[in-house]
C-alpha cells in the first residue's frame, strides 16, 4: 500500500470519527464504543474505507457513517 493510500485512509477515519463525535456529543461513550467496534482490537483505520466510495464524496460518506451508527444504535 502506498503512502498516499495510507494517508487517505487515515484522513477518512479521522473525518468519520470527528463527524460522529460532533454530531452525537451527548452520546460520546456510545460513539467511542461504535468506533472501537468498527476499528477492531488492533485499531485498524482501514476499516473506515468500507464507508467511503470511489467518487470520494464526503457528504455521501458521512451519510453512510451516520446511517451505520443509527443502525448500530437501533438494531
């Protein structure tokens, strides 16, 4: 994996986590639990890439993150 790809994956993970923490600041414990579940025990930021798309649309990605969190909250 090239350095550019690793940087992009890190940026995706950072943006997704920021969005969740800002949008759900009243539920930070749940947000942190969701983040830990997405990344797994080895804290793999690559796991966030499954919520991104080829168009690299940030708004679409954040909608998928939000939907995934809501689904996780209310299975």
